[in-house]
C-alpha cells in the first residue's frame, strides 16, 4: 500500500499581525512607536496572542495543560513561545499580562475581525493571505518537507518526479497543499485534511 504523506514544513514563517505595532525587535529596548498606550489592543493592559491547538514541539514546549493539547504556550518553552514572550517584553508586557487564545490555522488569515492582537504559529507568507492580514518580517526559514513512515519506498525518494506515483496529502489551505498541486503534480489527486492531526492519523493508519 502506498503511504499517505503530508507536507510539514513551510517556506517562511511570520507573525500574522492584527495589531498596529511594528518595529525592530533585535534589541531588548522598547520599540519606538509601540508604547502600550498606543497599541490597539483587544483588552487594556493585556497582550492577546493566538495560536493553533494542538501546539506542537519544537515550536511550543511544556506539558499539556487544558485546553491546550500536546504542549502549553503559557510555558514560555519552545521556539515560538519564547519568541512571543520576548516580543511581549519589548512591548512592555509582563508575562502575567500575556494571554493565549486557540485559533485554528485557517482562521488566522481569513477576512474579518480577529480574536487576537497577533497570531503566532507556523504561517508562511502568501500574497492572498496578505490581503486579509499584515505579516511581520519572516523570523524563521524552512523548506517544504515530505513525511513518510519509516521503511516505506517513498522514504528513499530524492526527486520531485519520484514523488508523483505516490498518494500525497496535506492540510487544506496550506502552502504545502499548494506546493503539491503546483509543483509535484502527483498522478493521484492529493488527499486533503482539515488539520494536521487528521493528516497524522492518516499517515499512522497507512
């Protein structure tokens, strides 16, 4: 049986900003023009950050704590949680003034009012998405990747053309799905999933 796969990594990750704050965060000093009093916050004196749930390592760390699954954004552990708290500190927020809200990935860049001040997750820049939200400069660069079960024939494939005979899949609306359709062009229509959990389940069930 051919293995169901899904693209996991994205081309570049960026903060999807719903707040008006922008600036250089390379130092520990306050960001010019981003005083707390000038920020358009959901709640006064509170920085509300959205992210997807489950929160997967290594982007997030700490033990699972409801309502968060797998990891806990409040822990400050993991790459994105640490970056989020560093940004919050530069904006003048203490750790206790940061609150997290679960927002599904696809909802993070849809048109309309957002339930967060900024969104922190593995969201790659795309011109269509940028029509609805503002992106920060990219803070991490990765490539598309194929994830397969160990020991399967596709795990040895090293070319795009070599992927075409296999059944591929990805979360709908992601750049991974777009990459499959536009560049790999597999022989079979790729499977689509509402979230990465469903894709992982499909992979585990072969």
